[in-house]
C-alpha cells in the first residue's frame, strides 16, 4: 500500500464515458425520455463513473482493495454520452475523499473510498443518516414498498462475455478485469442490479435513476462467470420535491461456502414528473 501520509492528491485525465443504453425504452438513458424530464439528454449510468476512480484507488490501497475495500459515491449531476469528466482522489488516514468534475468544473459526484469494507463514515452512510424518512402518506410511487422488507435466495451471475463487452468501452482498463475476470465496480452494480425486479417489485410506474451507489468487498474479489446468491433489504424511503427515493442493500454470498462476498448499497430516485401518480396523466 502506498503511504497515504505522503500523498497530497491524485487526479486522473479527462475521460469520455459512453451511454450504452440510449435505445432502452422508457429509460432515463434514452434522449427522448430524459429530455422530457428536464435533463440534457439520455444519462450515462452513474455506475460507469465509479470505474474512473480505480487507478487512484489502486495506487493508494493496492490491488487488495478488490478483496476488502469499499467505494461510495453520491451523484450531484447527471452526465450525457461522451461528456468529458475527471476523477480525483485525496487520501486520508482512514479513507480517501473522491470528486469528479466535468470540463466546466461542475461537480458530478463526490464520495469516499477505503481499504475496509465497512466504513461508518462512508459517503452513503453519512448521507442516509442525514435523510429524514418520508412522512406517512407522502409517497405515491413507493407507497407499497415496506421499509425492512427482505428478499432472499436470488440467483445472480454476470457472464464473462458480458464483462468482455463492457471492457471495450471502459474509461480506465485494468489487467485484472480481462485476465482474471475481476469485476470493476460498475459491473458489481450490473451484477446486483439483477435484483431490481425482485426488491422493487411493488414500485409503481415511474422513471428511476441512480442517486448514489456503494460497493463493499467483504471477501472478494467479485468475478464474472461465478454464481452468487443475493439477499436484499430495504433500508429507508425518502422524498424531495422532485423525487421519491429508495435506499436498499444487496448482500452477495457464495452459494458453495455460504460466505458473504460483497455488499452493494443503492439509492434509487424515482422522478415524480415521470409518474401518472403525480402528474395525473394516464
């Protein structure tokens, strides 16, 4: 591990993330849908931005980060296809502070990373603690989703060819991905996002997007071509003038050993203007 006390900050080059989901119908990644909701265009998934911090994280904590490390990002502004962004890391004694900006200097996301899977002061731990639960009767899109609800035994797998396809457009390659089929953070999100139809089965008609994401490796690395079992838990429901939001965890276990391998935390925002429950349309 690099001596973090000797580092002032690590800043990468501007990169060009791509939106591979432009043609997804009814999705925030689609230009027509996103523009109607007030965005500049179809958005690049926030998970894609996670990968751009990996060179700085590995330089700071070494490749062991993929075994026991964590990465926590809160998104402040959506980006569109090919919008250039730059990632930077400022090391600290217990965790690093992360920032991403675009060419105009606008903040895209901020967060934390560290060598330990569980960090009581990670970006999402702090953000979630600061959020007041939605008042009774305030939710329409998430009205039927109970806090504390758990779903278990969800089979999860990301195939090697799916990882290989993603690596053709990744902003920051790493030998571990192609050689050993280690999942970059974005693909840990792709793997666990397979639980969405189960954990969010009761969510009513709306368009959603990532508000924040956290990947915690407990006994990693996560690998393509491996079977995992998922367990989900709804942690909190919140709301703002523009969105309703669900916070939940996905726990990944090895079905052969029963060991917990990783935990992924989601903050999903559901845009009120996209739902007939709020607009009165339909």
